[in-house]
């Protein structure tokens, strides 16, 4: 998708802003990226996507202990001391950044799966284009106007928004929690008309105040659609509020409001899931992973900017899963982190890392098949500034796995959605990897 067309399709997205615990809620009622999953068999399962904006440094996240000498030689100024690497039960050759104690605990409890070296052929190193590729599921040399899950949904909810919500689907199909809809975060979505992201607009909807005047400057055939969407989001505001009000208490482990923005977002996701929303997909995000400089503290590489990000990520995912467990809905939830790309093997002279290719993906939940899929990426002590982590797994295999093994979409439908036949991985308990 060209940037001009991308902006045209994404900026006027319809969003539902609700203010819960200080965060806005954006309901994606017709997102080709996310809608598709809702049309799968209604098994109550939920996918939570955690986007790490900027390109996470995989080598300082999941660290190759068996290749430590080469790892250290390639990035001496940011390498984690070997004795500080967190160990993983049953996987002596691989460890975690010392800031990820909560993820270490979850892994050792069997609630985390690590997929090594995830990317795609001929990776792109532009933040915008790489994000577009991840969200559409396209090849690097192709552009798509539809999202990976939305291609399935295209025939499942014809005519939206007319007739929605209805008895079969009363709730938003996907919800992004926090912030405003941006082209980088939304990916390739259809034109939704407008975004409602401030508290006053939300409460105006709750009080049945006519908000169509905000769209009056938009001309042509968009206007009727925008007005219709306003009425739909008004109904979604009610169901979201009702679901949230059903949950009176949540885990005491959550940090104070504002201390960990990702945890604040996931707290709302947990509340809405437990409150009974039928929403199938949630998306949350955290930024700051574009660590070109000062990635670690100059005197102590176990702390610094990247470590703070990984600590917040680890803390947020852990308390989210604890909360879901206490609320009795943890078995329904599968979580997945992703970033638009990884970083180079060799660090730069500014104490950071530049845009690279493959990086690990974390999946979490009670239903993941615990362990590590893939091997530590090859590293040479003589790595140059251009050397990249080689791909072991195509990111679209993860999407295929989610569709087939989590949402139970048949293989033929999955292949149609992903536009190619990608092998699924042994991520979900009770589902074996395909034979090779």
C-alpha cells in the first residue's frame, strides 16, 4: 500500500473512545486486519496482540548463551554479562535479559513460548513499510489493501455497519486500547470515516448527543456512512461500559496508574474480557524500541533504556495473566508480542543497534506449548555492521497457527486468508507441529 493511500484509508477510521482508568478505547468495527478472527467458530477464545513499536533488539532480549563469545565480540559495548543472563528451565543454551524476571518465571511455569528469528524474505527496514508488511501479511515486494485476518471476514459480515450490532455479534469485533488510531499502529484498515478519541466526545455519545456535526465537513458518499457508524459506535459504547462495570476488583499486583502504561492498557483488556465482551482480538502497544543510541547504560549494560522497556513488558504481561487467572478467564486468552523488525547483530558506536531483520516473538498464556521453537541464530565474532539475524520462521506462520490452532479455522480457509500455504507451528497445547 502506498503511503498516500494508506493515510487515506486509515486516518478517517471510526473509533470508539471510552475512558476507563484514564485510557481511551478505540473499537475497530470494520478492520480488515482484525475482523477476520471474529467469524471463526465462537469458542470464546481471545487473541491479545502486543506491538513493540520501533524494532526490538532480539539479541539482547533472548540471548544465545552457547554463542556467548561471538555475541560479546559483536556488541561489546551493550552485551549483557554472561553471569547476569536469566536461565530458562530445560534450555541451557538460551537465556533472557536480566530485566525480564517475570517472563522468566512464566516461562519456567510453562506459560511462555519463544519463537526464534521471525521475519520474512527480503525484509524491509523502514518502520512504516515493515509495519505495513506485518499487519497485512504481504510479501516484501507486494502491497495489500486488506489485513491478514480481514480477508477471511470480508465475506462473513457483509454490509457492515448496517445491521450491527445484532443478536449474533453484540460487541466490537476488535479493540485497540490506548492512544489514538495512527497509520503505523492500525496498519491497512478500510476507511471508517472518523476517529472519536477524547472524553467529551465519548460522554456525548453516552448521553445520546448528536455528534454527526463533527463529520459535516466530509463530503460525498462518505457522509451517510460516517453518520451510520456514529450510531453503531454509540451502541458499542454502551456494551463496553456495561462489561467494564461488571468487574469490581482486579489484581493488586498492577502498578500504580501511569507507572507502566502497558500494564494500564492490559488491565482494561482483562476487565473487558472478564466482563463478558465477545470481542475476539485486542491490541495494545508500547513504543521506544528504536534504540539507535544509548541502548544500555554505559557502565552497566544490564540497565538503561532497553532494559526499562523489557522490564515493563515483562511486568505487564505477568500481572495481566495473573489478573486473568484470578478472574477465571485465563484459559481463553492467547497473547503474542511482535515488532516490525529486529536489530543488527553488531552494535554501533553510539551504544545502540540499527534496524535489522529477524527477532524473537513471545507467545504467552495457559494454552501455549512452552519452550523454544527454533535455534539460537548463528553469530560470528567478525560480524559487520551489515550482518543480520537470518530468518528461521516466517511471521505468517504465526498468523496461520493462530487461525488454525487457536481459532480453529480450517486449513483451506487459512490458506485463502494468508494468500499462501504457510506451515503452522507447535505453539498451542494439544496441536502437534506438521510433519516435514
